[in-house]
């Protein structure tokens, strides 16, 4: 592997972002929406193996105290190589004053626990598609 980490949105092939999200079983939109969400984010990480985009993540934030992490994904071919850990670490260190929240895909909580995240006892969510999120195991 020849990994390169990128911390801005330059040169990203946005068509590949929903392809990767679909491959790993996460929610995805069209390429333009993903381009807009990453550009609007306070912190972005893209990981390339040579020329191939193999992982990414992003955080929205006020830049001072609060941040939320979204769209963390690593291609199956590259999982288990510490790339996910490095994506989270880069996002967290880029916003050093911030608390971070996220909702883990069901079953992925242990990954975040290894990175010192703790389960929230009072997390609440208002989803656009509440029935789907309930069916997927995100809400009670
Ligand atoms: C979850 C994901 C981002 C992890 O990325 P990764 O590069 O495979 O993980 P890493 O290699 O950095 O793993 C870091 C540590 O977490 C552990 N870990 C990773 N995924 C795990 C899982 N699903 N359950 C338990 N532990 C896990 C690893 O074993 C490793 O532990 P170690 O320090 O003891 O070796 C990746 O598997 C993925 O993209 N999954 C599909 C999409 C997804 O669910 N994303 C998260 C959305 S909330």
C-alpha cells in the first residue's frame, strides 16, 4: 500500500464517494450532494492508495466547542489496516477544542470505543426518515 492522506477537497472524484458508501452499506446520495457536504465540513480526510480513493471521513463543527463526525468509511479491501483509526485521529486533532459526537453504524461501536469514544446515555435524534433509521437499528 502507498497511502496518502489529504485534508482538503481538491481533486476528489465525487462519483466515487457514494460508490464507496454503497459498498460498505452506508447511506449515500448523489455525487453533488456529497461534494457539497464535504466542502461545507470543518474537517475532511481523504485517504488514497496510490491514485485510488480508499477511505474518507468528515466533521461538521462550530470550530470552537462542538463537532459531529459523519461519513467515515474505508473500502473493505483496505479495512483492518488502521486507516479508520487514522481518519478519526486526524479529524479529532484538527479540532482540538471540540467535543465530538457521532452515531455509529450498528455493530461498529467497538471501533469507536477503541478510539476513546463512549456511548451516550441521553443521545436523541430527529431523523428525516425515522422509520428507516429505526429499522436499521439506530433508534428505539
Ligand atoms: C468501521 C471502519 C471505518 C473501521 O475502519 P478500519 O480501517 O477497518 O479500522 P482500523 O483498522 O483503523 O481499526 C482500528 C481498531 O478498531 C478495531 N475495529 C475496527 N472495526 C471494528 C469493528 N467493526 N468491531 C470491533 N473492532 C473494530 C480494529 O480491530 C482495531 O483494533 P486494534 O487497535 O486492537 O488493532 C471500517 O471498517 C468501515 O468503513 N466499515 C464500514 C462502514 C462503517 O460502518 N463506517 C462507520 C460508520 S459509523
